[in-house]
C-alpha cells in the first residue's frame, strides 16, 4: 500500500512540474498587451468569433490575460459606481 502511495505522489509531482513548464512556455508568447486587452474587453462584451478565440488561445500570454482581466473588471466597477452616483445625485 505504501508503494502505491509513493507512486501516486511521484506522478502528482511530475504532473505539477509539467504544468509549470507549460505555464512558462505559454508566458513566453509574443502577443502584445494591447491585443490582449482588446481580446479581454471583447470577451467582457460576450461576442467572439470561434476563429478569433482559437487564435487568441494560441497567441495570448496568460499573465497578460489575468492582468487585463483585473484592469477590465476595475474599469467596469468604476463605470458602474460613476453611473450610480450620477443617477442618485439627481
């Protein structure tokens, strides 16, 4: 039983290491931050062509996607706050 647990742990560690290698390779993608921001804003809108989605999935840097998503969410929240404040003030 202990031998199986050790083999399971070794497989888990190997998969974790391979996952990190995939992330390192993906973060070296050459798409610009501007194109990443454009793709994230279109995804907030909810309209994407399948071909554009596949191209973005192959080219966009995942770190840029996370940063652009946070920026997009902050812009969205700030816009909602400004709209609510202007409506309530009247």
